[in-house]
């Protein structure tokens, strides 16, 4: 309780994160802040353009205590928009532009957003139809990389480090997403903890996380408050490891944060020497494979590798574990480490008492990174953010993570699993109960159960839904697609006359595993060498015996991470395809036709 939790460290108390970025711009305005496919932006230009946007947002009602949604693709304009919103004193709400309209509408209503930043006038009109009365600001790409003209900052606005910096939405077990409300104090504390853990200056950071994932916060603010450069992959190219390797080499990237599975693919496919500029690689978002440290040591021996852990409610991270030689043989799981600066972690039993070393319990987090709570949900906030007498540095308020962990003898944490039905699929938090709740609202659905596919290996986690009665499966897919993000759509939906039940009438969830669909099926053979090569690659990556030329990649269990393997192996076989092509043409026949057309032209 005490020896492993002595973490207080100084950080800028009372300041907002955009004030810290402005201070860097005032001292190093000539430095490059952002680089994307359209060009570069200096720190001086970043602040000038953020102020131009802030003036437009203030006219729409943005001020401290309000929220502004941002629906932009990856690029410099996205970062300019984030800083612009913060300059008004409002909190930014990142949303995926591809979200179903119903879900986006709900988020806008829940946040009571006063304004929204979109990419172009066409998108602005669409949002006005969705949310009448909302102030819509359209920012074209040139607003971030080429447009000139600055607006002088408006008069002083009373600011506080207790103001919200952002609201990040995660899946919710009640059938609706929940917004995690993070203050500037939370964010500055979390950002400065990186300086304590990683004193080496951030020269160049490759931002791989979508900005509506909390892991993006780490790269954006740690880099901009340190005077470094954020390198942004082209939209949809963050899944092309060959492209990512070239970005690292071309921009001499020194830092990055990635899912372990993505970083593993980057190591496996990067040309020799392409990653030599890396000095620090952080992996987070899913369990780190025990084999990764050895592969990292072999390919990038001069870079530091760290396994990070932390829920959105703890402002991105709360523990870290340096990975060195010999970690691969340490056990079946890579530890998530020890608390970062200004954080405390406790493993408590069901009565709230410290569990002995080696004994599992629920992981609790205290410290300056613990978020304010859930926006507009006092009941859930009271349930998850609790008062405990345990903390030793004055932080009595804790977040109950729902994760099961145990302390190892050296004080490191071993993360074991979950207490509830929350799962992570490719780094994204998903509440299975939310998918079940949406399914049960379908007028023809009597009962629904959603669980992890028992036939999928751990490295290829996927979700499968079981529904009664037997109805049109494709219709259900369309129903879910209109209401849930793409990552929450089950890989398979099994409809049946009646779900298996035990003697008391309760659904036999374990018995459902006998009905889980096996990937693959009747296959149409390839017609030429291109189709044959692609079919062999798909079968190897997806772990199925055969793939027909008309089989759908996603119906076979494919996802964004596995698509990266497909693209990388296709490149090795001399077939150049882009990530968007695979998503637009998810069959061997369709993709092969694209390849032939490209070759002919």
C-alpha cells in the first residue's frame, strides 16, 4: 500500500494544456509542430490558425463549461481543431465521422454541444440536418496547412485547470455510450508524468491512434508541450505498415505508441534500418504478447520498449512496465508494471481491503489522473468513482477499473482479466451488454446473447451474437450498422429457434459455444495466379483451410489488424494493395480485379 505507491511529483498546477502549448509556440514558433501528407505546420502557424478557428467557435457560443464536437479525419486540421476548441475554454468531444447518425445524434445531445467542427460544407449541411440549431464550422484541409490570416485572441476568459479539456465516449453496458469527462488538471498531470517516466525529449512522434481513442491524447499533448513534431499518416494509411515504416525513416521519428499487434507487424515488415531512428516505443490498448520484447530487441535494439496500461477514466495511463531482455521467458503474461507519477494503484478484495501479494482482486486507481466522472450520469459515476481510506498521498477518490489483477513480489502488476462483460477488440473497449441491448430493441428479436467467439485464438479476438428466434441475419447486420460503430458489429450472428436453456429456464451461455460458427465454408476456386496468391494469403492470415474467391474477408473473421497482415504479405508477394481497397473490395475476386486494373493502367 505504501512502499509501492510513493509517486508524488511536481507538475504545472493551475495551468491549462493549451496555455502550455502556447508557451512553447511563443519560445519556439519556428519549429515544426505538425506534418501530414499535405505539408507541415509550425508552432506559430498552429496557434494562429487555432485562434482563427477559436474566434469562429466563440461566435457560435463556445466558452468555458461548454462542449464542442470535432468530426474530422486524421491530419493537421484535426490537431488545429483540438487546440482551437481548447483556446475557447470549451472541452472538445472527438467523434468518428463514420459513426451511424443515430449514435452521433445521441452524443451531440448528451454533451449538449454548442458547436461542431467538420471538414467541408457538404458535411456541415448533413450535420445541420442531424442537429438543428447546432453551430457548424467547416474547416478545409488548407485551413491547417496553407491558409493565412490570424485572428487576435479575444479578451481574457476566466479559465481553470478544473475545466473540462475533453469528453471521450466509450462503450456502455446500458446500451448507450458513456462520456468520460477529463479536466485540464487530469490531462496536464498525465502529460507531465510522461516527462518523469521518459525524460528523453520528444523530437518526432508518429501518431497512430485515431483521435477518438484516448491513446491519441498521449501523443498529441506530450509532443506539443515538449516542442516536438507530430507526424500524421494519411487517412486510411495507418494500416499500411510499409507506409508507416517509410514515415519513420523519412521523418526520423523518435517516439510512437501503438497496439502491440500493430507494432509486431511493423517490426516484421519494415525494411532493414527503416526504424533505426526510434528511441521509445510504447505499446498499450491490449495485452502485450510475451514474444514481442525479443522481436523488438532483435529489430530495434537501441530503442526503449514500454508496456503501458490505463483506462480512459484514468486519463490514458496509470502504470508502465519497461520491457528488456529476457521478458519473453518471464511468464504467460507481460506485467503492466508500477504506478506512474501522481498515481496510486491498489488491488482490493470484495470488502475493499488490500489483497495480499499474489492474490487477485479488483484493480483501483487513485491520483491526479482520475477523471471527474461520467458526463450526465451521477449514478454510474458514484458506482465507479468511490471514496476509499487507502491512498497514502491524499487521494481518497478512486476509480474501480473492473479489471482483475494481482501484485507480483517486485511490486509489478499482473493483469488477469475482467469482472464484467467488457472486452477489448483491437484496442477498443466494447461492452457486450451494449450490443445485446441494441439487439433486443429489434422488433423481431426475443432474446440475444453476445460473447467472444470461443473458436477464435486470443490474438484474433472477435465477437459473435446469438439471437432467438431464427430471423434474417443480414437484416440484423444492417440494423446494427445503423446504430453501432463498425468495431462493435459482431463478426457473426447466429439466429436460432430457441437459445439453449438450463433447467431453470436461464440461457446456457456456455452451451452456446456448441453453436458458434466455424469460419470458412464452400469455396469457389481461384481463376488465375493473382486470385490464387490472394486466397492463400487470406487462408494463412485468417487461419482457415480454404478461401473462396467470393468469400467476404469480414465474414471470415477479418478485422483492421488482420487486414494489415493481408496487405503486408501481399506486398511481399509483389501485389501492391492499399488498406482502403481491401475494405471497399473485401473478396478475393473483387480485390484481384482492382489489382489487374492497376496493372493494366
